[in-house]
C-alpha cells in the first residue's frame, strides 16, 4: 500500500475522496462514482475501495480487501495494516486536499478519517450510516462533531439522527437501482422435488472460513431429504476462490455444487431459497422476493461483547425494517449444520409458511424509497461543496 507520485500531479479542480472498506461499500461506492462523474464532469475521485470502484475510475490508494474484518477481536490481527492505511489516507488528504470526503459505512476506520478531515477543514458526507441505532449509540456524538451531513438508506435512520440534531437526508436504498425482477422459470413442482438453494457465506475471509463449512455440511444433510437438491455457493470478489473450492472439495457429497464468482445476481435468479451470512446481501435477496435463512457467527469473545452492547431484537436488516422476526436467524451456536439444515427443510416442506414469507418480502421494497439513491447522494455532495465555497467567500 503506497501513494503513487502521479496522484499529486495536475489535479483537476474538482476532487473528492471516497472510502469504502467492504464489498457492499465498494459496490455502492462504484455506483456513486458513476453518478458523481455524470454530474461533475472533470472530477478526480480517489480513496479506498475494491474492484467495482476501480472499474468506475476511482484511483485507489488502498485496496479495501486489505482491511476487511468481522467481529471485535478479529480487528486485532489487522491493526498494522489499518495503521498503514490511515497513514496513506492522512497524507492524501493533506496533499490532494479534496473538496469533500465521502465515507461509506466502515465506522471504526472512517471515524478516524473524518477526524483528520475535520482538522484541515474538509467537509464530510457520510453515506450509509453505521448501525449506531443498534449498538454503541453514544457514537452519534462523534458523528455530530465530525460529520457535516448524513445520507441514510433505511427509513428509520433519519428520525434517529434528527432526534440528535444531526443534519440528515433519507436518500433511499441503493440496491433499488439494480434489483431486477426474479425469474419465474422455476415452478412450485420443481422446488418440491429439486429445490435450488444458494449458500452465501459472506464477503470477508473470516466469515467464509467460519460459515461455509457449516453451510456445506448442512447441504449434505438437506440432501438426505431432498436428494435432487441443487446447491450454489457464492464466492465474492474479495474472497480467495481457491479457499472456497478447497472447502467444497472437502464435502464428497457435494461434488456437483456450482461456485458463483463475483456478483450474486445469477444466484438470485435461480435460487428458491438462500442461506446467507448476515449483511447487505440478505436485503438484496429479500428485494428479489427470495426467502432466506440468516446465519451469524463470530469469535466467542466478540459474541460475548456484542450481546452486552447490541440494543436490538434482530440482526437481520429485513427483520429490522419490517419490525418482526420474519426471516429465521441462526446466531452463534445455532448456526450449526443440523440447525441450518432443519430450518431449510422446514421451510421447503411448509409451502404455506414459504409463501407467506415471500408475500411479506414484497412490503420491504415499498419501505425503502424509490430508485435513484446514488444520484441523490451525488447531488447532495455537490450541494455541500457549494455551501462550503459560499461560506469561505
């Protein structure tokens, strides 16, 4: 990780830094970069992201894959890398002097960057709020001090920030910009005889190492009830594909598993049901109308700490949006092969419950605002720059 010399030569007059530290943030950052360039013309975008942001012309100082962690204790092993990344970002902020810093989720890192920007007078737009409404709510004081404006994507977040006198705009959810209607080629009869089940173990290495073995073992158990069941495994761009292939090969009963690299749209088009790590992908699946089982597992210490800090009833974002436990959540010890298998088999056998979940999922899209979130954030970004320029005159 290093800042190349050509980052500092002949900068365009319009410059923004974007920082996205995870696969979902990279995806949203890429779409935002596209919208910013459509509005801003000759615009230099740089920062931290992944392949999607790079493909949209964002000049990456650090690859987000170097920073991806899950759980409180898992951060410790990444501390030297995180410190180096912060040093690179600090140097770039001072030397390139972007007119705006756009932060996408990734709070523990991004709060540090926001503080750097604040010290040198660079305005901060925070797109996709940290889940401070779920745990460590005291962080709202940090946001109020360091962030000029919040662009939030969940309907219940805007009232939370207004209550704390933080400038906020509900921009809608960026997933609505790219959700395609689910294919209807799979009939009910095919689901009853040969269901297609997608396994999504997450976008971070630790998640995959923890969850995929249990998911694959569950798949073997499911095949005892549904011998013709088909399984697909997601391998995110941020994950070492050889690791995923190796874990699949350890399950002889699953030699015919399909491994899907990169975007999961193919899985959404073909799956009757999903087993997914808790995260943004569960909302994306819900917007496709696909019932799913949410699984979550971290180190025992991370879980112990989390249980004492988290203030919400559910971990699944869909369950939070509709304010009830619609989708099954298997957490920590419950995220075992037998529990996963039993939950999946139960849903596949109970057509009434399965259909009820699907119909409830249709409500979610209506609660998330219309398409065009990235365009709204881009306009907000330029509004903030104009406001800063007016104040400086």
